[in-house]
C-alpha cells in the first residue's frame, strides 16, 4: 500500500479534508483557482455519495466536464461499476507527495506511518479484548440482577396477596364497626328519650306533690270546695297553682311581661324543662329568655329551638349570650342545622362555621346538598365528624354534584365501586336515618337583608 493510497483511505473515512490540503498546496500542484473550485465541488459530490458511488444522471454537465478534464490532467481516477461512478483522489495525493518530498523520504514517512498504524491496531485490539471481558462480566452481573428481580417480584406478589387478604378482613371489621356504631347510636337515642321522659315524669311528680300539699293545707284550714277546685286548675283552665306560681315566679313574671297577660301553666312547665334539659342555673335561664325575647322570639317552641342552638355553640355566660343574640345571623341558623343533622357530640366552634362558609360560598354547594352529605356521614361513619363531611363534599365537588339527586347517584356509584374493590362482595345496606331534618332553603344569603327576607318565609 502506497502513501497516496493511505491518504485516500483517510479521506474516505472522513479523517482527511481535501479543502485545506488543496488550499495550502495549490502552488506545488500548480492549480488555478478554477481548478481548485472544481476539485472542491467534485469532492463534495463524492463525499455525499459515499461508498455507493455517484449516479451519472445526477451530475450536472459542468461537473461531468470537470471530472473528465481532471482525469486527463492525472489528478483523478475514475471507475465505472454497473450504473455508478466511483472517484479516487489517489493521483492527486501522489503528485502532492512527490512535489513535497523525494522517493526515499516518502518511503521513510510511509514506514513511520505504518508503524504508528500497527501500534494503533495493537492498542485497539487490546482495548477490544478488555471490552469483551467487561461485557462478559456485565452479562453475568445482569443475570444475577435478573434473578434477584425475579425473587423480589415473587415476594411482591406474596405481599400483594397478603395485603388483599388484610384489606378484606379490614373491610369486614369496618362493616362490623359500622353496625355496632349504628346500634350504639340507636341505644343512645333511646337512652336520651328515656332520660327526657324520666325528667318529665319527675317534673309532673313535683307539680302533683305541690298540688296535693296545697289541697291538703286548704282542707285543713277549711277552704271551700270551689277554692279547692281551683287547685286543679292546670289541668282544666291552664292556670298555675299558687305553689307552682311561687316556684316559677320569675318565669311567670317574664311570660306576663312578654305577652302582656296571664301566664299559661303548660308554657311555664316548658320553660322549666328547657332549664332541666340543659342543666342551666335559673339566672342563666332568665338571661337566655331576656336575650331571646330582645331578638324577637315569642313562641315557646322557638325558645326551645334557640336553647338547643345556644347549647350547641357552648355558650355559658351572660356576655356570651348577649354577643350571640346580637350577632346571630342566617349563617348561624344553617350551621346549627348542619350540626344537628350530623349528630356531632362536640360543640359548634368557629372552625365548624368557617368550614360551612367554604362549602356554601367557595365550593358553591346548596344547603340541601350539604345536609345530604351530613346524612351520609351520620350513616356511614362510626364517629361522624365535620372532616368526614368535608371529604364527602370534596369528592362530590370533583364529580360535579350540584343537587341532592346528583349526590344520591354519587353515593350509589361510590358504594358500587367500593364493593367491587373488595372482592365484589355487596356492601351492607344502610338504614336511612329519620332524625335528620332537611332544610327548605338551598342557598346562603349574601347579606343581612336577604337573611331577614328569608326569615319571613321560613315557616312556609
């Protein structure tokens, strides 16, 4: 192999650029600027074609003429194979080498290059051998890793099966807890009802004892029969006996001022029942009645309802009463309905109120939809809380729930999905609760004027 042939191989492997070589050697080769440009154009064509050769039909006429002229000048070697043209710049490299150095110098340079090439070949061979060894080591390590991954995958499958089994057991325990919680709530309701009946019976027993005592005293002092008939007045005419009037004197006085007339025995007993139910002191009861009356309350039923709300908010002082009735708005009414529907054992606080504002104003849920979510929390949670309702409404918000009917469909869809997620076993049917009220108002007023307008039509 000659040195010119070696330079040709370097050019074919893109290790030698003809542009710089011709530019700095054009005087030695006695090339004009036109010939230099033609050589560069031909080199670009040959480099683009690569080992596949050049299609004669793709060559412009002037480029084909340049190739023929440079071939006659002994600067190009042209070979035609089948329908392709292959160009070699070996004659050009040979003339360049002869012009730069003599024959001996060429042989010496050639030998040096050959030695460098052989040294490079040996180095590449050693590098290839090292790569082969490293590849084998990598293959062995890969096999070890694959076996380890298979063992880990098998363990993951076992853990997954164990997890599914634990989830099924957890679901069974959860259903059992729900049934137990429902039974416990039922028993608590029954206990509260019995306690209320016991309290009513005690109150009636005390009134009866007072009436008997008064009757006995009048019989001993020789009171006429007509006067004795007035002792049983609460059952007939609705007036309190003197002893009862004396016990409930402040309440009777309050009712007389409120109504501008005589007090009714049944109403006085109802007010006393409010005190006994919430275990209030008599001064606090009177403060409550005065504050509620200033807020426009007149009916005993409404006094009872307002007392439930005061107890729910955890109010226990005169200042708190004044502040509550002074600032109570439509919002507090709706929050109390939510609290009552949820059956929460905790008192109402600012967090409860702010959460309701988030549901109604920020998320845009109507009051009816919020109450429906509270009913679902009361039935579905062992310890119903505001956080549980918040999760339900957050899921409904993502599902686009806007009406109570939408909420019912989302509840049914969630139950079916949860049933499929635990082995396809049907969920235990829930018993609907009949103690949770449903409000007739489904929007939250924007200001106090709208709230007062709603209050006028609440009884409708």
